[in-house]
């Protein structure tokens, strides 16, 4: 396809202009925020670490399911565009031979298949993103409750509760953003190929 390189470039540009790269730049700070939470209280640190591991597991599950559907989505999109371009190039011949309705039915079939693949991908990423967001909010609420309990027991100060919540939120936010942007990341990753051998 003559226009495919432009579409690929748009996909890569869409990823680079989104939140995905910022999440990747924030990920190296995760151990530092975790260490800060551990310094406030070890129990809070272990709860935050367990929450981070759950979010990483959600990310890996998203990767597996998106990768399985991504190839089908790309193939159906390519078939739809090829049908549309072939129709545009041969419009006069198609009209002269009376094949318009047959070609329209073919395009409708490929378009419906592509839309179904797109819906499945969106459902996967959207579902995991909603689960991760809900889990992170529940974890923050749990950390607030646990911090309040530790404060009542005299094991930490009231200000440490707020510090713990902010640090835990900053530690887990990049993973949540990565899950939400995973579909765009996979599409951009599949388009970028590194040359073999020295550059």
C-alpha cells in the first residue's frame, strides 16, 4: 500500500505524543518511592509492593491478550484499506461491469470484521485499565486506613499518612498509565524494527 508508511508514522507519532513515554520515564522512580514508603513504615511498604506486583501482573496479562489480538486487528485493517483502494482505483470498470453492489458487500464484510477486532482490542485494554484504576484507588484507601491504624497505635505520625499516600500513588501511577496505553505501545513497537548488525 502506498499510504501504509504514512499510517505507520501516524501510529508512532500518536504513541510518542501520548502518555506512554512519560509513564516509561516515571517507571525508574518506582523503587525510590517504594523505598520511601518502606522508610515510613515497613508494613505500608509491603502493602504497596504487593499492589505494584498485582499491577505488573495485570500489565503482563494485558500484553499477552493484546498481542494475540493485535495481528488479527492489523490484518483486518489492511484488508479493509486494500478493498477501499482497489475500489477507488477501478471505479469506472466496476461501474461499467455492474459489480458495485458485490464490491460494496465485500467492503462491508471486511469493515465489519475490522470493527469487531477493534472492539475486542478496546474491550481488553479498557477492561484492564478500569480494573487497574479501581485497584489502585482501593489500595490508596487501604493505605490510608492502615496508616490511620498505625497512627492510633503510635507507630507513625499523622503527616506520614499523607506522605505515604502521595508516594504510593506516584509509585503506582506509571504502571496504571502503561496499562491504559498498552495497545498504542504494542502497535508502535511492532512497527519499529532495528537494523541487523552495526548502525
